[in-house]
C-alpha cells in the first residue's frame, strides 16, 4: 500500500469502509462458492483484507490519540 503517513484521517476512514465492504462481499462469495480452489482463494483474499483492515485501524487509533 502507499505511504500511510500522507493519508488524512478521512482517507483512512474511507479505506477502512472500503475494506469492510470488500470483506462482506468476499464472505458472501465464500458462502456461494463451490470447490476447494475457489474457497481457498476467497479465504486468502479475506485474510489479506482483514490484515489491511487491522493495519489501518491501528493507524487510525494512533492518529486519534494525538
């Protein structure tokens, strides 16, 4: 991802909202998916999105404490 120090709090909040939406959509896809490969691919993507979400939440929390 880009240099997060240059992002405003609003931009971080926007990215968090996008990630949350992506995760919801991926969960819906996983529920409808059939086949081990599809399920594994979607699970990997959900994990990536969750990792990015956690990272941005920590950045937001740190900025709000300033």
